[in-house]
């Protein structure tokens, strides 16, 4: 359990290359961040089932309502500047009242990716957030 607490802390700390951002939809706040998986300590990555590599990125999504983590349906895609689209596969992480969703994606070169993420709480209509992020393999 302590490993997951450390992971959450690592994921939510704003890093220069991966500052956390937030989009608000009424009472729902969706926090998101993108970072290179090599930023994680090996034991933290292993505990979360993430691949720790210089060429793997991680997208972290957390849905909060009233400041509390909410289980949600999270899906999405990423698209590069050539228009090539990849489906993101999210895994849910539950830990000490926190709920967040992680998706890994390859980092082939320095590029700007467009993420399109859908977040749905229960039977409510899904909310879509779209953002661009410059990414690059860790050197």
C-alpha cells in the first residue's frame, strides 16, 4: 500500500516536463498529467504495473467531485502531427480513497501529441477534454 501512496504522490507532483493540469466540467474536476515513465522509481513502477523506460510515456487521469476521487469510465486516443491515431488503454488504480487511471504510450521521438480523453461518471453524459503535449524520449 505504501508503494501506491508513493506512486500517487509521484504522479501528482508537478514536474517541469509534466505539470499537472485540470479541466472542470460543472462539479467534476479532471486532473491530468503526462510524463516519461523513467521518472518513476523502479519499485513504484513495478507496484503500479508500469513499464519503466526512456521510451514509454504515461498519462495520468483523476476525476474528482467535491475534492474526492470518483470511479469513472476513462477512454481516449492520442494523435501525432501526421494524423496517426492510437487508442489508449487505461488501468484503474484504487488506493486509500484515491482513484486514478493510467495509460502507457510509446515515445519514439520528440513530438507534439494531441490527447483526446473521455471521462464518464456513472450514467452521466461523457465529458471530453483535448490537449496537446510535447513529449520526448528520456536521454
